[in-house]
C-alpha cells in the first residue's frame, strides 16, 4: 500500500480524505490552524481536522510556509501528497518532499478558473458547465499537468455550496480511480491547454454587497454564488438574500420590497425577484438604499 500525506481544510475536502484512507496509508493530515468561527468568536477546528480526529490520523496545523516544509520533511518518506482546498501555496521545497510529488483535486475544468474560488466565479460568470480536475502540482497556481477531469452541468438555481459538494464527491471518485495508476507510472499527465485561462480570485465580504438596481439575472447569480458564504447582502442595509427566483410580476421600483400575502418581492433593475416569506404580515413597501454596485 502506498503512503500519503493529505492537505485540506473545508468540508469539501472530506470525501477525498475518506477515499484516501481506503486506498493508501495516510501518514499525516495537514490543515489550517483553528480560527474564530460563528457568533461566539471562539477558535474552532477546521472540518478536516475534525474528520481526521475521527479517523485517528495524526494532524498538523502549520501557520507559515516554512513550518509546512518542516512538517512535511518530518513525515517523509511518503509516496504522494494529496491537496484539496488546503488554503496555502506550497513552496518548491514542500512540493519536492513526496517521492511522486503532489496531486491536487481542483473544482473546475482547468485551465478555466484557476485559483481560490472557482465554483463561485463560474456561477457569477454565468457558466453552464463546471467540473473537477485531478492534476499534478507544480510551482504555478493550478498550472500543473492534468491526470483526469470530469465535466458537470451546473443545474439551474444551483448554489455554490451545493455545486461544491457535488464536485467534492466527484473529485473523490477521480482520486480513487487514478491515484494508484499515477503512483505506479501507468497514468501519464498531459499539459493544460493554453487557451481559455481564467483566474478565480478569492471572494470577499465586501464583494458580496449587491445593488438592487442591477438586472435580475445578475442578482440571481450573485445570490447563488455567495451561498452559503458570505451571503449576498443588499447594499445600504443588513438584509441578506439566501434564495430568490424570477417572477411574472410587473415592474416595481428597484430597491423596494413588497409582501403580496404569499411572496416577498423585490424590485430590481428590470424584472422583480421573489421568495416565499410567510413571516411578513403586511404589504408595506420598504425602501432599500442603493449605494454599492454589483
């Protein structure tokens, strides 16, 4: 059985970690340090740290690249490193530690959407397809040669959270199918194509503040892309929009909310959006100040 080290942080990395435990001897799980989460502000472990503890796998949480190099050197020798949404760029010294190098499960069809937020950027751009890529890591940002990939259709109304978890399970399947052939040398990686390269910058909370004056289609993509984190917030207030849908309602002033007895409606730059909101008791028009463009 080959030996591995696994690097990951969010819940989307868990399916690959679990798959790896059936394929290999996982010598170490490396994840990001505990950080404040939720309203309490208390430091909480990452989902991968919790999963590794349940699987009884040793855990390390380096905070800097130099510390990561030391941790990996301490785990050597091992055959392959596996990275899924770890959250830190690996140095050349770190990449050189495993006998066969590192592979990465990336949630896009490379070279489309290299970088930190490929799923969110795909939805914001209106992409109709996404996918997952298993690649050999090199010194660039998601530039390494491809071992395997699998496309998927983005479902109408699918949120970033739902699509990410769908890709997470698909990525675990690719890892299960192709990691051993890669280690044995029977699977050859192919360079990425040079056309169609795009970069997916990290999503910020400020970016998720959206203006109601934008077209409804733009707002719908924003709601989906920013769900579940950080959540689309209407400019000028604290109202977050977690779900929305097109309506057949006539024109409404952009930035106003209206409860028609069944749905909460919001005027946009063109056609209103709506969502069921039975908790509202009347049909008052509530102004929402527009100050930040989408």
